[in-house]
C-alpha cells in the first residue's frame, strides 16, 4: 500500500508569518485575538477576532490573496510543477464582493472562487488546473483527505493543498447574526464558554507518495494514515448533539489507517468554543476511546480560521508529534466538566507517535485525520 507523507508546508496566522511564529505563540499560551478595527463592530455581539497584522482591507487585493502572496514566493523549489492542486476555502475573496456592492468598486465576478483558484495556481507555479474544495469549516481537512486518497489510489504522486479564509464584515456579521460569537473572545472547552472568535489564516501543505519523497530526498514531516468524512444532517448550522456524526468520521479514519484507538496519543480538536460544538466533540471522543486522551484546541489563540482551520491544525499536529508536546488550549480558564483531565492551559509532554485531528462544520459535516510521526513503529 502506498504511504502518504507530508514533505513541506508554510502558513500565516494572526501570530504572524510562518509555522514557528504560530507554534511559539500557542505554546506560550498567549492569544493572538484582538479588537477588530477593519470595520465597525458596535452592532455585533463581539469585537474580538484573530486578524493577521499588516493586511489592507478593501484597498486593492483581497485579504486572502495578500496572505497567499506572502507565502508562495518563499516556497522556492519545494512545490513541484506537476503537483495536483486543491484549494480549500469557505468565502475566498468575499471582501471583493463587499467592495463591489458597497462602494461600486470592481465587479461582483472578481470574487468568484474559480478566479481565486486561477490566481493561486499562478502563485504556486503548478501546471494542474486545480479544484476548489468548499465544505464549510472542514474544507481543508476534506482537501487533505481527497489529496491523500488520490495518492494512495495511484492517481498521482504529489498533491498541493492550499487553504485560506479571512475576517471580513460579511463573515463577522454572519456569525454574529447566529449569536455564535463570544463577547470576551473564544474559550474552547471552558465551562463558561459562550461562543467562537472568527479568525483568518492561510497555508499550504505538500503531500507525496513515500517513494517519490525518498527518491527526491525530501524531508518528511509525518504521514497521513487515515481519513474519514461524514454528515450528520442534524441542522443547517448546529451539530448533532450526541456527536454520532463525528464519531462515524473518526471510526472511518481509524479503520482506513489500520490504527486501534489505543494507538492515538492525543487529539487536536475542532474546539470552536461554542457550547454545542465542544460538547458534541467531547461526547464523540468518549464514544470512541476507552480512556481519556489529552486534547487541545488552537482557536482561543488563532480564532476560528474557517476553511483553513484543518490545514493549520494538521501542520501543528505534525509539529506536536515532532516536538513531543501537546499544545495548551489557549484562553482556558476552568475546564468543562466533560473536559477535565483532557485539556490544559499548559503544554504537556508526550511520547505519542500517532494523533487524531478533527473538524466539523455547518450543514452537519465532520472530518477526521489520523496523523503519525515519521518513523512510526
């Protein structure tokens, strides 16, 4: 069977450019959430979000394109021209749509995801026409699953996953209208959590067959062993309360990986900070695992980066496996009763070689990845 390996990556988050900036910020327990000044937040339920410093709003290039422009020119020869491209996003360049509607500048068509795909293709220098994966907040996790499946099935031996989403007034107002924002910033798995904080970010991850990676003498970050996708069809925005849909995705991922639940050392959870999501995840984990696993969420630090969340969290999970460290859950004050013994406001050492990463999204979608360290025994 073909082994799927991750060989290179980069990202940009509210902590700054690069994995090291994000890793250091999260490991320190410091949140990158801040008061939004791009637009007026007084009409909304919160003024907190995770925004990338230095981006220009409604002044030319879109927010996501500005992020991608900062990432791909530094990729050098890491990205082969023959890589298959998957672009994951929920709203893409929606700020161009805002511009066209509110100020008459530009055209509505400029915000189309097909146009963002073409621009991304040109930035990263691949020949493949590419595919957009837009499946709410599991978008980049689903893209990783699709890419890994294409490699394992022998359709190709190299896949580039790119992901991006941004904090715009349209996005912010949408979550506010659902009363999903925490007025004080997100506190995932906290007993007193009240909602999420919107965040933005972008990144890319290169997947290859193990044979090609070793033939080209590539560094290996880790392996993508299994993946699972499901839809619980519970509600337009609310997850199934019992976590059955996510549990189904996890079981599929474990089965495909040939991994027993006891091999999973820790979990990088979706952990948005909403009462329903966090509770659903905790119930799903309890239905799968015979004993408690350390778990964490990054969204109290980065905010919920929507379609980019899964990719960012996959990269961070690989780093956790490499460093032997389970990241803290930033902004955790008092763990929820179901989360006691699993989450911590401090980093925790681990000798785990295999981990689980999960995501969920509007429409009842769920996704899970089984990830392992290079050289897993």
